[in-house]
C-alpha cells in the first residue's frame, strides 16, 4: 500500500508516513486506494482487536510491522468502547463512548496506535526518539500516557501555562520517567510555533532524533476508523439497519475517520459533523468558499479550531466539492445550545455529557421528526464529562463521578518545568531533565 501526499506525487509506505508525519511538500498522507470490505468479511470477528487486525492488514502491506499487526491492534484497543442506548424504538439514539482510555478522551486511541508503531520502528535505547508535542489540552496527555515507559522513546509536552483546565494540567504533568512536561509562558499558538521551529531545525532534529505526534499523522487517523466500523457492523447485525453518526468536530480527524469507514464499505448511513461556534466547516459544506479564520474560545474548547487541517484530506477523498457537500453535512452549535443540551441529557437520559459531546446530541434534537425517525442515530462521545467538571457540574447541579482511569491519573504526583517560549529554554530544560 502506498501513501500519497494530498499536494502532489510524493509517495511512501505506511512506515514512511508514520515517521514523517507530514509530507515534505506540506501535504497530508492518504492511502492511494481504500480497501473494500463487506459485512460478511467480519463474520466471527467479535471483538474490536480482531476487526482492527483484519481492517488494517491492507494498509500494512509493505510495512516492516506486518508481522506485529495483531499485537499492535491489541495495544491500541486496550480499553472498552461501549455503545450505550439513550433512546430506543422509532427515535433510536446511541452514544458511542470513546472516553474509557487512560486520559478519558478519544485521542487515546490514535496515540496508543502511534506509540505502538513508532516505538517498534524508531525506538532506540542509545539515542531515544524524542516526540515533541504542543497541546491545548487533550492531545498532550494522551500522547504522554501512550509513550510513557516505552523504552527508546521520550516525550516533551509543551502546554500554555495557566490556560488548560486543572484536570487537563494534571494529565499533562503526572508522568515523570521519559516524559518532560513544560509549562510555557505563552499561548498555545506560541507552543506550536516553538515545536514547528525546533522540528524544522535540521541539526537539532538530527542530534536529538526529534519527531512529532501531531493530529495530522496518518497514525492518528487509521485506528479511529475502526471504532466506527465495529459500531456499524454491530448495529447492522443486530437490527439490519445502517446507523448514521453525529460527530463532534474540531480539526476533523475523528469525522474523517468515519467517512473513510463508509468509503471502505462499512454499513454507515448519514454522517453529520457538529462544530462549536467556530463555523469554518459548516459554512464551507453549506456552499461558501473555503475560508479558514482565527478560532474563537467556546465551552467545547478542544474543538476551538478555525483552520481544520484535515479538510484537505476530506476534499482529496471526495474528489469534488459538489459530491462532498452531498455526502456529509455540518452544523454549528453555540455555547447556549451546548449548555442546554448538557442539561437535557442529564434530565432525559440521566447522563452527564461533556461540552463537545453535547454538540452531537443537540444536532439530534434539532432534527425534523422525519429525519430523526428515518435513521438510527449514534452520537459520538469524545470525552468524559468529569474532564470538564468545572463546566458540567454547575449546569447539572450535581457532581460528576470520576471514572477509575481518570482517578488513577489524578492520584499521581505532578512535576513540570516553567520555561519561556524560546528554543534555548526548551533545550536547557531537556538537558537538565534527561
Ligand atoms: C480533539 C477533540 C475533539 C475534536 O476532534 P477532531 O478530530 O480534532 O475533530 C472533540 N472532542 C474532544 C473532547 C477532543 O479532545
């Protein structure tokens, strides 16, 4: 299987795409063709690891990791991904809970897959591979958790000091061992700029064997298709119906993964992306020109994205914007509606939902009756409500119980170093700590 840049001819194997992260022409890697599956292919594949092994096999064609695929699938899906029924009958609504991993958000899936692959490809105990990651909240914790205690690998997490939630800060700073947590005196954009500048410095990259684990790496995307495939196969075999998915969306990695699952032949009906008040995607799919803009701050902060990078991939997959606009839709949900849905989900379903997940249930409630009844809908829960308790608890008027995975993390002691947003400070902190 070849992986091709969205911007031109550059092509590589899966291994090359995983290690490079981004193509040298600035484009994003996509498989040159998608394998085709039918539901019958998965008869007897009853757990998600076995679905993953079968589904990923063609992508590993030509990879040095082929023999280890089964083990990689097991390391990726090491926690449950249950589908909870919120409403049954004519108005079916399921909730696909992607938040049972170590850091209680769906990013644990992609991070675990990437760690399983990169540690095998590039792990080196003499000169470890050092993953640099800038984070606005969730990604850094997931990457640190996934790479923690893997030999031959180190992680440096940069986060904007004072601008992440208390529990997110805890998840970014509780690892020790091979993870260095840096509280940067600056914004997320400054953290990201520092990482980009460091990665672009060839002599540094060589000396430290720097690499990145950002959200455009194909290794974050591929495993995410698998939970859509599995949920769709299960629903299809239980009811004979193809479910539609409603997906909280920021950078469009999770939503794109669902589109890929449908393109590969899995029984997925409609796909709806929900954004917060950052309207770049809904405006474009509604017919406007593609117009990236600065992001605005909302309650669903992990989706505060004004220039979603995976749109470049989605447009490449669809070939033509007109076809694309017929095959997916997007709806923007403002903060008032997010608050309202957090309240309604508690009242009507007895479920505390995070602000991101509330955008998806909102889209379901806002549908015309006929549309709600025509398809069985699955809303995607991207994070546990306890991660955003400062928003959710005042709205529902009660505490959100902390799940065991998150409690484990909150019980760990934290350690971090404060630095200025410049390269000398970054290198100084690395020298002092590793
Ligand atoms: C990252 C994130 C999102 C957005 O996912 P994308 O793949 O960037 O669209 C939504 N919800 C939560 C909780 C997240 O952490």
